[in-house]
C-alpha cells in the first residue's frame, strides 16, 4: 500500500464522495416528514435565521463541525477561519454556504449612545453597556440601576430626551417586550423609535425610517442576539434620497401636532 500522503488524501476524498452519493440515492423519492415546530412565542417564531449553524467561535473548521448539515446549509464562521482539507471537500460537495461573522466594530456610525432599561431589562442593559464599550462607543446610562420594580416609561423618556435634545447620537431602551418603551420614546419630538427583534428589522429601521432609538425586549431575545441587533442598528444609516423624503414626511406630520 502506498505511503504517499497525497494518495491517501485522494482515497479519503473518494470515499467521502461515495458515501454522499450513496446517501443521496437512498433518500431519492422519499418525502421529508413535516417538520415539528415548537412555538415559544410568535415573535421568536417569526424571526428569520441568517444561518443554520454557528461555528464562528472556532479558528479551525473540521469535518466534525459539518456533521449533520444538509446540502446548501448556511454555516456562520469567523473571519480568517481555516479549514481541514476534508472539511473543504465536504463544503464543496454539499454546497454549504459560508456566512462570515464580521468584526464587531466594523462600520459603526455613532459615537455616543444613551441607554436605559426597566427592572426586566436591567441585566441585559449591563451586558449591552460592556458590548458598546468594546465598540468604542461612549455610553450614557440613565438607569435603572437594579432589579427593583420600576416603570419603563420613566427610563424610555430619559433615553428619548437625551437623543431628542442632541446629547446622544442614538438611544437604546430595554424592557420586557420593547413595545411600551418605543411608544413612550416616540412621544418625544425628534425621536423615531423602533422595536426590533432581529438584525433585518434593525437595519431597515435605520436605512428606511431614520430610526434613532432602538427598543429591545429582554423576553424576546438573548443577550447575544441583542448584541447582533445593536451592531446592525448602529452600523446602518439613512442615505437614499427616497427614504430621506419619506422620513421628511414623518417629521411634517409631527410638526402639525406641536403646540
């Protein structure tokens, strides 16, 4: 038997292809059973996944990291990730799409953020503050400062005022669902608050609607998900003229009701 490493690698690759082809033949003509869905709440069920598996914490992707992925699956990986030769073969043969997780601080458009939360959002607020510091963003914390019960409108108002009066470039508010805080913030002149539960909504709220305050729900997203939403929100901006024109109409409506 040849000891040539290149010959051994070719044989391993051929074996992998044979297994993949055999699996495809065995599954031909079989209809997949209807997937089971466990709905925790409607907001989480509606959230779209941007990848099927997250391996972005690893610097080296091996064949074990790809085990169980379907053809055409989306795999999130870190920038400059390395791959074993067999992993590269599987990625190519199964058409796996690689979704690169970009650097956290890439493209952040703001310098200062006012942040606030009620008792339900306090723990998440403390984590988001650390995250913002890692993005080199200056943070203005308006409270609350414990898990003692408080009223969310007080802190949503404080964040909105900081943004409306020009003391912060953007605002972040966290309560249980994010909805009540958005309603409160939008009463403050010059504020356009958006409750966002995924990256797509956060980016859209900035690029299309010129949102300057983001409200989050501690009962709707994990801290990691919130971090991704915050990054998308702070990295996007209103640039296209058609969207600027429409936001101008929002401002015109506001002016009609100012006393």
